[in-house]
């Protein structure tokens, strides 16, 4: 009863109408196979929980952690095709695959069909899937006619995707938003155009570029987008709890979910979602020990892969996210952001 009430509230808050969560008994929810394998072109994923690419977050250490928590597909941070073309040294670390297990994707952005196709060929042997970013809202990307700006130019967007599909043997996927502005929602035209270009799957973020990350994600448009195409379509936006994940899957009919900000400092969310979707079991609240163990694991992976100096700098935001909701978190975050010795950071975690 409580789960159904929570699902109803979540679904209604995201713009879905005429959906009765109570009609989905526990037996029906299990019968719906909410967690299941997904075929994306020639690649079969073991499940339908994906990781969205996030700049400064989804690096190799964090992708490994999320794989350990049970995510079905990880993705690199967003990588500029032009940066690869011109040999930008910063792209090497973004493309690093290391010993990451399981299926992995790389996300490229750009607007030149020839360059995008050539760079896709250059990276395809290291990744199972190549994703294309057509949803980034950041001004410096949009000003170049890239990211979400391509939703304002569907002929060019389709040309970019078609050129990449023809150039490589691995599946091409694309991530988009609902539209560029709130008064020009064209996601239905976009997903049909992307399918026509030959992409193997689509991820839709339930906001426009104008919204950035403000307000509620509109899942009703995600539901309509799913109905408009025949290829797998994944929903993204406002999945912060396992109930959110179940609510999106039940109310939109999407093939799976793509997790973004919800896993920042909370890779446990992946495991919790799988527990609810697969077994109908909501896990107990996280213990301090579980958080500490994950913080240690993350610190160790970061130090091993990136070295002591970068680990010290880059773990500051991650450790701050892990601390959200814990006692005296603000003082702790302030202290860790000023600490200059990684060994002292380890001691701070141990003392929690």
C-alpha cells in the first residue's frame, strides 16, 4: 500500500496522467520484468540500468564503482570529437578504459558529420557502444552549435548520426532533451529522425535546454517519445530513489533508465534499484560503515589510477557528496576541501 502511494505521488508529480499504481500488484510488477536484458544493436546488455555521462564525475574510478554496484552500462565523460582530432592531451584520460569490467560506452559531441564519423572510427575498438551528445545545455557547447543546439537543426543532427552509423560497426546511440526551449518541444520529431538515421537506442532527458536542471522532469514526453519509435528508449531525469526508478518504468513504458545526478556520491542507488526491481525488496537505510567503506574504496581507486595529487583534488567533491545528510557534514566538507595531504583525508574518513 505504502509503495503504491509513493509511486502515485511520484508519477503525478512528473506529469503522467491517468495512471493507477495500485492496479500494479506485487505480482504484476514482478511479471512486468522491470529489470531485464536489453539488446542495443549487436550488443546485449545484462540489464536496463545505464549510467549517464557526467563531466567530472564518470571517470574510470567511478565507473568501476558503479559496475560493482550492478549498473548495466557505463559511459565516459563527454568527449569532444575535435579534441580527439587535434590530439588534445586531456582527452587521453577521458578515454581511458583501464581494467573496467563489463560493457562500456564512450560519448562524443560535435556537429561536423565527417569529423564525428572519423573520430567514431578512431575510438570504436575500445568501446562497445558510441553515444552522441545532443542534449548538453552548457553555453560554450551550445554556442558552437553542438550538444542540445542540434535539436534546433534536425537535418544536421540526422546527418551527423547517419554518418557515424555508416562509419563504424559498433552501435550508435544518442542522448537528447525534450527540445531547446520550453515553447518548442520537438522531441518526438527528434527521436523519429534519430531512428531513421539508424541509431540503435535513444536516451531522453525529460527537460528542455532552457530548463537546464530546474523544475521537474516531464515524464509524459518521455512516454510519448517511447511510443514514437521502435528501438530501445531510456528515460533520464529525477531518478533519485529506487521508487523513482520503478515509477518511471511503470508509467512511461521505457526500456530502461539512465542514472545521472542521483548517483553522485550515491552509487548505492544502483544496487537499491536492482533490489526493488528484481526482488521487490527495498533495502534498509545505509549505515555509516557502508558509506565509509565506499569512500575508502573510491579513494583507493582514485589514488591507484590517477595518483596522489589528483586523487586529493578530485575526491573533494565526491567525499562531500558522500557526506550529504550526515551529522556535521558542512564542517567536515569545509575541512576536506582545505586538506593538502591525502593521508590525512584517509584519517578523516576513518574517524567518521
